[in-house]
């Protein structure tokens, strides 16, 4: 305005009802708030570019002297935007009191996190360890997180080479550890100028003398320090104070309830402050606190706890049974929430009890307990519970057996994790079945283009952009028509009415298809039979030994199955799930499976160490499950190998089989049924019903005649033939079967790739992969992808919103990018998201996003290639 020599009142804007300068300031603040909110929600809070982005948002380069204050103001504005309606409608004094309590809780939370990390952060411990080593060995001070270790490991399989490359910080590398001798691979450093003289050989030599996981667990103090105690108490008290104030102000509780809680906190013994535990557990649930008056469990229950939403609340219930019913409902429906409350040491014993009570399992086992407390500091006992919960959690980073076994076994475990990461990726990208949708799309594309060429038209056809209208209320793409096997009759009238059904059309961006006739499409709908051709394709490309990829696919499958067996054995042994005799005998059998034995005309069961395919009722094979006949000091024992079992244990005495499948809706019944052919499901299910109806002891299964495993590589043909047999039964659509297999492979690969540092014990594996025994208890009869891969299902659901969003409305997360790159085909991603989430998508927009991601460089620190 000054430049134009006019006053601000001399310029008017008809569509703006307020002062233009106020309007511009307000608009800029709203834009800043939206940008800042996006940054908090989608950005990486540890990114070195964070301050740069903040400067761009707030023009901080012009206001450097006051940037901290502006940051806090903007942060407060973002927080206020997320307030609940009741708080937004409250008067200023109420809002100020809320902000005061919230700020206090946040500050104490931050202070506690610092103290907690000092005790329980493996990363901080490893960082200190490597700093001490650099200071001692090289005389320098370093930041190990700025040094990258690039590792390269090669697998020779089926005449080809699989290369697994990983990039870790130096801190992450010393947590991961070394492979066993002879399998070390190569290492190179990036940003290691701060450590003159550092070489891979020197790092390997040092890592041969330490085990950071073991040392970390053994160094953890058994009791909390005073600083930890005070920080935890302050955090707990401030969260309770905020939750109590909100509950009273919103009317969830009354003044008498508030006074009851306050009396308990003041040390009045007439008010009990109780914990909640599972029958058979040795620890109370974390973050659950009951306040009782004179009527105790029969009267009002004031409960302070963390809800499934992750928020701390004070809730009121009429009696204890009403509360535990609600808590049981939450824990049954959200396994992650349930696991967050449980002490890790209680998981085995409590899990076994819960598996015996499938109907309302949690409700029937929850009990309350009066905790000893100091009159002066009533919440001290809950500080101890929190510390014990954290201590149990970190113990799973290196279970007792892991800490005491020879170093070689720990290094073998690290190497097997690397090999499985590579093999899962190769199976999802290189050797997996193509999706039936992808196959059908290419099949009809070839047919259409061939017909058009014969008529003098050369067109690149996209069947997804060609639509068939069978009637006024039935329309589908050409690909969908072939996939679903929808046949129809054309209009054979010599003079059809223009626009009459059936008809077809193409999108405006597609080249013209003027020489294609609806009668061509009608004929293909009846004769193409893509399902039969797909089965023929599997037989010719996946089962024919003469095919160029047959040996590689077969060897990759064998290597993956063999690695899974060995890794699962080590994991269970580390977790004290097997004794030394059992471990050594099973390991010997697994190592023997590397070398195939000649097939025999007679293959009887033998009373020596041996491996057998597991059959129910002698002839109904359970795919992937084996009987290991082992020899220990007790004599011969039979163990079932159950990969990916609901409870996480891979090896179990075969005598447990009958009791596990007797529960109609139990997880193991579903587990075994899902691994047999469709044709055998009814027979096996009827057999399980018979076992359930009987109260007598049932003899354990025994190995079947001719089921001895002489060549584990035959598991490849068994897998492919099972798919073919299931499709022939036609009880499940081919598209569903193949989509399920692809989904399983990709989810498994994405899960493993996402773990920079793999876990070593069954329990910690369960936690980190999003699986736990609750998923098994509530599993659907024929399984449920969501329970096993919840994190990545969330990523898929996020893709739905991306497809429905406008351009630039959301960013693709790294987890979503990993999934997209593993699927590898834009249209397959869109199809899989639809199937996995059951939601319709904005296909065109989502396709654009996915194609953009596929055009980017790999976002992962893990890279697998085949040469």
C-alpha cells in the first residue's frame, strides 16, 4: 500500500466482509496451522529437515530471535483445533485450567520418558557402548548414529545369486550383531571419517567380544532408582489429576466420586486403591487402578486406566463385574491393547489359561487385588508395577537361554534372519504366482489386440478402461468380466437399435476400438475360460521341470522352509521352550534335511530320529506341518513342527494335538483346517467335532506309512498342487485363493523388512510382529489376515483414503511405500486394497499415487536383488 501511495481503506474487496489486513493475517495463520498439523501427523519428528520445514512454514528466517515462542503458539493453536466440542464450548477459565493440567501432564511425561530411557532403552545403551569402544580403541568421540554400515550378503540358490543389502547405523549394527563364521558377507562404512583407522575387520573383532542385547538386559537394575521413582510418580499423578478433572467437568462422575479418589490419594485407609490381574498371573495389569469405597466390589467402581484409544480416563461403573466386562470387551477386541497391559512374564501361563476358556475368556479370569501401600505416598506400589512391566519387556530382548548359549547360536540366528528377509522378498516378487486378475487382464488384452490386428487396427488395449454394460443396472470392466466369468448373450438382431444392451464403450483417454464388436466380447465371456487356462499355466510354468525358472523357484521354496525351521528352533530354544536334548536332536534332523535322500519304493515309519509329513486320519495331509521323531535321554519323542502357530511356538509335543483341536472355536482347530485341502476340510472338521464330543483320552497321532520326508524340496510340488486341487474343488473362487496367497507373501515380507533389528524370542516376536495369543483366541474359523498383520492392514486402509483424497491432500507413508513396492504392480495394489479392506476406491487417483511411488527409488534400508 505504501508503495502505491494509498491507504488501506482506499482498497475494497467485495467478497471479504472484514478488514482485508485482518483477513490476510487470519488466512496466513490458518495456513500455518494446517501445514504444521500436516508436519506433525505425517512428518518424521527425527528428520534433520524438520527445522528447515518449520522455517518454511513460519518464515522463521525473518523472526529467528523469537522462533521458539512462535513455535509454541502455533503448537497450542494446533492442539486447540483438536479439542473436543465440550472444551471448545467452555468459557475461558475452563480452557485455561485444562491447558494448565495438560501442560503439566505433558511435561512430567517427557521427564519420565528421559528417566525410562536411561533404564530401558536398548538403543541408548548400545550408543553408549559403541561410544566407549571408539574412545578406548581410537581415542575419539563419535556419534554412532551418523555412521552408516552397509552390509552385503549373497545366497547361491538354484544357479542364481540372491543379494541382500542392508543399511544400518553403527548403533543398530552392534545390536544386530554378526553372522556366524563363513557367512559374514561384506561391510563398508559411510560417514566414518570421525573414526580414523576403522575397518570392517576391527568392528568384527570387537563384536566377537561383546553381545549388546545380553549385556543390556544383565545391566538393568532390579529396582528403580529414586529418580525413576519420582518421575514415574509425577507422571502418574499428573495424568490422574487431568483425567479426574475432565471426568468431573464432563459429568461422568460427581463430587462424591472426586472426594473418594482424593481421600484415597491422601492416604485414607478406608478407601482401597486396587489393581487388576488375571487368575494365575504374578503381576497386575499396567495402567489400571481401582478406587473402592465401603461397598468394595459391590459398590461404585472408580477406575483410572489407559483406554484402547491410548488416552487416560477416570470412568465410573456400578460394580466390579460391570467394569471387568467392559475391560474384557476392550481386550478381546484389541489384542495390541491387551498386550500393552500385560506383564510379559505372565504371557505363557495366562495365555494357556485363556485358551481353555474361549467363551468370554478374559471376563472369567479378571480379578481385583488390594495392593500394599504407603500412607504417605499411596501410588508408590503402582510405580513398582510399572517398573516390573518395563523390566519384563526388556528381558524379552535377550531371554535367559539366549544370554547363556554359545555365541555361535546367536550369530546363526542373526544370519538366518538376514536369509529369511531375502527369501521372503524373493518369494513375494520373483517366484510367487501372478495374481489371477493380472493373468486374466493380459489374457483378454492379447485376444482383443489379436482380433483388432486381423482387422487392420493396431491398438494398445487396456482392459481396465473398456467397460461392458450388460444391462441398465449391470456394468463392469472387461478385466472384471473375465475374472468373474460373467457370460452373456449378444444382441443378434440384424438391425440392432443404437445404444441397446448389451453394449461396450471405452474411456475418452483410450484409443478407439471401432473395429471391436460386442459379439466378440460375448463370445470370449463364454469360451475364454481364464480359470482353466490359469491352472494350465501353473502346471506348465510352475510344475514342469523343463521350465527355465523351475529349479530356482523350487530351491527358493526349500531354502525358505529350511531356514524357517532352523530359525524357529533357535527362537524357541532361546525362550526356554525346549531343553538341551530336544534342541540338539531337532537341530540334527533339520541339518540332515539339507541333503536329499533317494526315494524308496517302501518308506516305512522307523524307530529312529526321522521327519514325517503330518497327516490327520492317516491320509489328510496338513501342509507345512511335520512330525519330528527325536531321541533324548527319555527315549523317542514325537514333536509337531507348527510354523506360524497361534501361540508362536513352532515345536510342541504331539500329545497336545487332541486337546488343542477339541475347542470348536479355538485357534488351533482353524490353524490345522486352513492347512489341508478343501476336499478334506469337512472330513477333518467332523473328526474334530467327534473329539470334542468325547471326554476320554485320545491317543496321540503317529506318523503315517510312506510319509517320511526324504527330500524336503518336494514341499514345493505339494504347495503348488494344493492350490490346483483347491481350485478344482470350486468351493472358493480362483481369484480369492491366489489373492490370499499373494497377500500372505507380501505381508510377511513387509513385516520382516520393517524390522531393522529382528527379535530373538517367541514372546518379543509376538509383540513386534503384531501377533499375540489373543489373536489366536478370537481368530475367525477360517483365519483372519487382520489379526496377524494389523499394522500393515492399517497402511492399506490408509491407501483407501489416499485414493479418495484430492491431489496433495495426503502424503504416502514409508510403510505404504514398502507395501506398494513389494506388490510391484499398480493395478494389483489397487485390487489388493479393495479386497483387504472391502472398500471402494478412487481408482484413478490411487493409480496415479501408486505409479508415482513405483517410479521412486526404494525407500527401504533393505534391498534384495536376484542375479
